């Protein structure tokens, strides 16, 4: 088995650096050949990916959601069709909950070595792909705002610190969601059952059902915002009048009024409004 291995040394407070030797040993012990690339900004990842020979069996990426997003977009842009393996070494690791190894890095290595490939859906917003979520509004851009030094010190708590002020002070934005007008605090369009700690948003959804799920939280006061968010954490938000839920393969979101930061895809900046979001059914082969 021959694999290209890309890792982000800054993801997850440098978690990969503490595991790198064990990861390489695990692969090599199983007879896998690795060509390693460090995503440190000194070399061209696109050049590394596009020079993948046809006899390679896949690309493995170690990092968080943003790192995985960058690799996927680079692969699709350059017509690189090969299975992708994901080692969860970031802070949030939103997509890894669908993997049999979950958040255990060496178990994720074993899943890749089994060479079981599953075709999974991807979302695509204005030509940019995402494997996990496209979002905008309160909380949803904290990955762009959060101080990298704070994130490296306290991990996922940095997202909470960055979002508390937004939760209290954020002014609603007026959206058109597939033609339905709503004053919203935030929206999430996601591929699968949920996003990060909100992993029960659509408990019957799948990354292979050809559909995207959208949750829009409507305008409400501060205390109601807290209650709604708590319900979402525990999957008790269904039927709440402050929550709009849609499931479809094509969603158009327009911002009609109000101010918010740029939308976010998998922790990376997304295209500007209006957002034309489609589900690309079984687009990406994933070791799973």
C-alpha cells in the first residue's frame, strides 16, 4: 500500500507532532509506504498532491476540519481521484465522528490499512467544497476569529470564549432560505448528523443519503438563545418554534438585511452571499 501523507503541525495544539513517530511506525509495520508532506507553508501542497502517481493507493491527511477542507478542494480542483484517509489531530475534528476509529488516531490508521473505501457526499457552495458544514451568524465564524495562541493553549475552549460575546450582542440577519424569509441568529448547512458539539442536529441523517441538512435559529432574546442552544446540544430542538429545519439537495441562502462576518466552511472562510449550496452525491472516496 502506497500513501501520500499530509500533516498540519499546527492543528490541535501540535497534536500530530506527539503522534507522528507512532503513526509512521504503525503504517510501516503493516507494510505501507509513506511519502510525507508537512503543511508548514514552505512548500506547495498542490504540487505535492498533483504529482501523485497513478499507482498510489490514497492520500492521508492529519489535521482538523480546515486542513481536510483544503486537501479536498485541492484534490477536486486538480482532478485527483483517490481515496482519502483522515487522522483526527485537529481541535474540533467534526467529520471524524463518522469514522469507525472516531477520535483515536491509531485506530484511524488501522481503518485506512483495512483499505475499505466508502463514497461519501460533499457539500458545494458557490464552487467551494465542504465535507462537514457551511454556516454564518453568531458562533459560526469563531474559528476565523479565535486567537491562534489561545487556541493552542486551551483547545476547543477558545471557541467558547470567542463566541460568548457574540451570543449576547449579535443582531439578527434577515435571510431568504429557499425563498422563505426569516430573521435569524445563525444557520448551519451540514453533511451528516451534526457539527462539532452539536452532533445530534439531524440524528437520522447520513453522509451518503444525497441530502444536506439545514438548521436556522430564529431571532429570540438572550435567555431563549441559551435554552435553544442547550436543546440543540442534546438533540431536543425538534419542534421548537425558534428552530427551522430543512433537508434537501439544493439550498439557496440570500442575506437581505443585517451584518455578519463572511460565511464559514469547515473552519475556513467561505464565498460571500448569496450562497448556492448543493449536495454532490457520493463525490469523495474515503477510507472508512
